[in-house]
């Protein structure tokens, strides 16, 4: 299968993430997808960059799936970067290629389809999104197949979907963000997305906390830089040993957030239940390079 990963970060943001976490957001997605689908080929695109040559609808139709990464992008701010990103997503919808996004990826798809995004009043999900529950539609939706009635997930965001576009289906939410999972359809284009991060490992959450330490203290999320470091160190320990009972107790998480295969449920479901059937309908050979 041919996967396209869309990076929302600017050059500077990609460099900052590589310096702290070892990979840009798109590179993290690539590594995750190569583990989930070892025979896939992956291409990265950076439409937020001014030098990026915008792909055509026909070019996008040549991929089996498009993935939108998370980023510090604020899609409610009209900048050259956000305008390019939403235009790119409109072309993805027009191509009919299945798409998936996490965090800012969900927000970009929402804005491109006519919904709205806003800043959260409080950063309640800086590390873990807790008590996510499926809606009635979500309980039978294949994106969430295998999830328990309530689950936690790795998450770190300061923006949220305010209103889904017309024709979208709300699949899950929690106390902090009404939209935690959704399906968005535009024409022949189908997007499945989540506000949390099924592609991330705990060590990458630790790196994000450290990158954002000053702002976490400034807005009152953390009482001090030492508190941020203590929390980051717990995520590092979880990364090293997801069965560490002390860490699970202190973070208050279960296997849904601690174990790699459980964190990735939505990505695996997207590939199995949307990408593979769409690829078959398009008549693409199983051994296509």
C-alpha cells in the first residue's frame, strides 16, 4: 500500500521536535505505519511550507491512504501555513482517498470541510485524555472496534473542534473535549480522525512536555518546571516499561494507554476497515509497489 503522510509543522517546528523526540511528527507516523503495515511505502508532504509544490487531486488519488499528523498549528488563525494546509485537505477529500488524522489533523479536516476549531479554555489534556466514551454512533463504528466502554489515550493539545461540519458523525468525546473522534465525509472523500494520538509513544509525550514546560507553568497547568519534569519522567518510565505498576498507578492509566498495540487500535482499524476495502474497490493489485 502507498501511504502519504501530511506534516502540519513548519521547518522550525520539525527541527525542534527532532531535537527533543528524535523525529518530526510525520516521521513518527511513518515509523508507526511501517510497523503496522511492513510492506507499505511511505511519502511525506509538507504543504504548510511555502516552497511545497501542492499535489493535484489526481496525484493524491494515487495513494491508498493519507495521514495528517499533529502539530502546533492553530487552524483558526488565518496564516499562509493554515490556508495551504486546509486547501491541501480539500484536495484530499476531492481525491476520494481515505484519510486519517490525529490532534491537529482532525482539526484541519474539520476546518477544510466547513467546521470550526477554537482554543481550549483550559489545557486539560496535557499527557492523557481520560474517560473517552463512544457515542451511540461510535459504539458500532469500525474506527472504534475493540475499544472498551471508556478508555484513556495519550494526548497533548491546546485546541479543539468547536463544531463539526455538516454531514459529520461524532463518534466519541469526554469531559474535556466534546469531539474526541469523528467521521467527516465530503463528496467521495472519507476522513476518520481522533483528537488524541494513537501514533505516539510515551517517550514522545515526555519530550513534548519538556518542550512546552515554560508555557505549562505560565498558564497554571503545572506549578513549576520541576513538576513538569516529574511528569515527563513518569512518561519516560512508562515508555521503558509499560507494565511498571508504580508508573501505571502514579499516572492513573490502564493498558489502553500503556500498551503499544492498544494505543494503536484506531490506526489498525482505519487500515483494515477503510483503506483495504477502498483499495479493493479501486481495483488495485495486492502486489502493487
